[in-house]
C-alpha cells in the first residue's frame, strides 16, 4: 500500500498520474435513488507509479478492471480505510506503467451528498420525480470516482439511461429532445475540473432564447423563465465584448425546483439556477450575469485550490457588475454593488470577532471542509480588491490586463501566487508611479483602508428615508414611488426593528409584504417580523421556509429564530417539517444553527 496523503482536499495522486478523460455509463434509478454503472478513466502514467488513487465518498465499489488485463484489479484501499467525513476515502488501484484505461464499476447511495432526489411533490408539476447534482466544492466524489481537486482538468463523456418519460441534461453538449429508449449520449470536449460535472433528470422542456442560448425548466415554469431571461443573448454578447469570446459553444440555463441549495451554479454550458430569481420583473437576473461570468473566471481560468477560491468568486462578482453596468447602466450596477458591500461589512463585523483569519482573501482551509470558506470575503472583498485596482490604473489599462489574464490562464488553473506574479509583471511594474497594496488585500485580515466607496444616489435616498422613519417612529413616512426590489431590500435592512415595532401591521397592510412573492424582499421582511414578534406573518414565514431550500435565505431566518429560547423551539419545529425538502448542503448548515448535531 502506498502512503496516503491528503493534498488540497484530495487523496488522489494527480502529480504522478494525468487524468485525461472520464467516460460515464450510468443508469438513473428513481425507485432506488441510485446511479449505477461504471466510470472509465483514461490516464497517462507519466511517473510509472504503481498506483492510481481516486477520491470516493459514499460509493459502493463493485469491481475495478484494467484495460490491459482481464483480471479484476487489486483495489485494497477502498475496503481498508474508513470514511473521513467530508473527504471520504481513497480508492487505491494497482496499475502498470502502461495502463491507460481503468474501469470502476460502482453504485451511488440514496443519500449521496451531491445528489438530490426529489419526490414528485417537491417539484412544480407535482407529478414526476427529479434528480439534480451539485458537485462543488468536493461532492463530485459522491457520484463519480475521480481526482476530485480543482487542479485536475479532464474532458468527459457519458451514456445515461433513464425512464424515457424524463430528459437528462449534463454540463456538456446536450440533447434537446426526449427519445423513446431513454438512452442519451453526452460529450464535454473542453477540459473541466470535477466540480463542474453535473447531471439533472426530470420532466424538463426547452425554450430557445437565441441561436446559442435558451432555458430548460419544468413545463409549468417555462413561460415565466423565458420572459425573465429574455436579455440572455445580450448578456452573452456584452460579456464577450468585455473579456473575450465565449469559449463553450452554447449557454443554457436550467431552472431547478426550489430545493436547489444555491442561487446558481456555473455548470459549463448549462447554469443551474434557483427558481427564487424569477421575480416576474427581471429584478434578480444579476445572478445569471454572475453564473455567465464564471464561463471566464472559474470555468476557463480555475482556482488551483479551494484556498484560492477568491480567484473564482471575486473575479466573477467584479465581472458580473461590469456586465450589469453594460446592460442596465451604472446607477443600477452601483446599487447592486453597494448592497453587496454592506453585506460584506456586516460579515466582516461577525468574522473579525469569531474567525479573523477567514477574512483574508487567501484562505487556509487545511483540515477543514472547503464549504467553510464560502463567504462574502471571497465574493465581495475579492471584487472590491479588483475595483481598487481598476481605480488605481484606470479602466483602459485594467481591462487590457484582465483580457491578458483570461487569455494567459485559459484552460488552466491559477494560484494566488501565480496571479500576483502575473499582476506584478503585467501591471505593477509597467506603472511604477502607481502604488497598490495588493499584498495587504490578499494576505491581511479585515478590509484595507483604501476600499473603494460606492455612492448610489438611489440607495442614499432610501437610507435617508429609513433614518427619518427610525427617528420619528412613523412608518407612514415611507414613500415607495419608483421602488424596485433593491430599494425595498435597502429600506428593510435600514429600518430599526424597535422603531417600527408598532408600525409592522400598517406596513404589511399597505404594501402586502408578508404575501410578497419576491424571495429577496420576503427574506428581509420576515427577518423584521421575527425580530418584532409580528405573528401575523408566521404562516407566511413557515410556508417560505418549507418551500424554499436556498441556503442564503434559510441562514438568516433560522439564525434569528435560534437567538431566543422560544424562537429556537419554533425554528426546530419548522425545520422538522421542512428538512425533507432541503438539500444536504442546506440541511447540515441549518442543523448547526439550530444546535441539533
Ligand atoms: N459557484 C457558486 C456556488 C458555490 C460556491 C457552490 C461554493 C458550492 C461551493 C456560484 O457561482 C455562486 O456564487 N452562487 C451564488 C450566487 C451569486 C449571485 C453570488 C449563490 O448561490 O448565492
Ligand atoms: Zn459564483
């Protein structure tokens, strides 16, 4: 047995062996809630290593075959070692110098962390089951035995069989029509890391939104989704004008049932999105700009380790804001940006008390679940750092630099240190008179003093109004003329719960906030309701928490419940009714908040 080491959250020996391609042949069984079949890995044994080591978790390995031998390969590791919570366990396969193909026969478990199997009641149509995967950060190993580290890029293909009633889709070249045999072939010709492998299966239909883009959804959602995303073609064109040609062929969106734990996931060619962004007025489509932006930052140029996560998300938030500015104007993008900056400030306030080290852009997630590194730091501090650089060098030089960066690292991965070296060579040293504190931004805690300010006139107006309401304790001073979703969010976040305690009912009957169907406004309003003990909203809050599985909305509400003993009881009761509809990612987070572990 080789000595087993864990590097960047992976057991795999990717330094010794190149993984070139994975071919999956899987059958989707909705009854048993399993994927069963094989993964055939094409490898190049560049170092003559006697072992191939793969990451697995919650997988039942049946057998391993080598192409150059008809005998079952020795695969001791998987049987001997115990699973290490989020890391799973290594599958050690003895191979020869010339082994180029290894087939792993396996089956997933019904509670595999990456897989969410939805019962018909959990879908919009209510008649058919649904399956979707979520592989980021290190959950791919729960449905594909692989080298589960972002540093490893490979092409993939798949033969998927399923009940012919349903349509399977992958983060690959997709089929748009169901076929009678329920047999589908997929091909992903561009190299991707394991966290971008994705599969969804359900009663899904397609609507085109242009020659290179469209939307998939349950039929009941298709019209609404197509209307909401009608600017998609312009968005792709705008993004390409900014930072280079779109590299992935098609760009489609799949709208998932509400239990999807994230807002969006940038699966290449096929962004997965929560239905909570479909507000009916396009007010939450910046999330699509975000996932689209990942087609450059993240999917083309990928963070080498999860410690470098800010290179994925910080660049993407920056890019997202540039897309929004280009399409909808600076006043609007500043509004979005200032709201994010306020969120960052409140995250910083918390983290500086509890985990100041986690406020650095470059993280240290050794021995920790990479999921712990997902916070506004990578996203918004990362974006503000890039905005600071833009301000220092001017947009013209900055954009030229970014184009060069995307071009230089395309199809590769990048570490924070490689980024710094590239920055020094292509920007810092070219303009020696301009001084920028990039090391402080990347390696120090908290927010540097030269964080750019964002001055949205619209939000300033709202903030002033909130201050008056707070001072005079009079909600009739609220004037919502010209309000959009983000005006509402800013207002609700700036009202002091105490000051409007007696005005809650008046607010609710004037603006129908409890009955709102805008998930962002609902979340902010319900938070005030819990804080103020405004119980008329209780049934609405419960309905929301039972129907929405997006972690970002669940966290603040359950945290508020958990802050008092009665609230905690109530929160737990709601959780018991809701948890079946939550993805494991959300469920685990909420369990921690409700102290149920
Ligand atoms: N790639 C992320 C989602 C993610 C990050 C999943 C880390 C698992 C681990 C995606 O691009 C994302 O950032 N989604 C955000 C939306 C965005 C607009 C900030 C989300 O889900 O809220
Ligand atoms: Zn993202």
